[in-house]
């Protein structure tokens, strides 16, 4: 089971203050997909959280997108290019700023 990084957990807590544990549980429902994708787990989980924009219904939509095609998930979250580590760091360092 891939861990949720501390910086992603802080972002989840900021975006979903009343549902952070629910979000973490739903992210862990994607553990096998993340493992099979061979992508960085933080990148994959953060893409779902970013597309969710603080809403549980959008979290479900982002999770569905991940299951359909994880590459579309990464592109949609703007983590699909080679500069994704910098984009991810920037997004995770600015809690509350959805895009």
C-alpha cells in the first residue's frame, strides 16, 4: 500500500477539512492501479486530489478517470509532462489554491 506523503496529507486536510480521512480511504482504493501504473504514487494520488477541487463528487469523478486511463488523469491535473515534479511541489506548497 503506497503511503500518502506528509505534504499531500496537509493538502488533503486543507482541501477537505471535514472529510480528509474519507479522501485518504478513497485514494487507497486506487492502490493497485497506482502500483500497476508504475508511476510515482504521490503524483497519482495528488492528481486525483487536484482534480477533485475540494469536492467529494469530483473526487469520485477523478477516481473514475484514473481507473479509465491514468494518463488522462495526469494530463488533466497538469502533472503529465516532464516538469511534473516541479508542478507537483508548487501545488502542494500552496494549500487551498485549486489550480
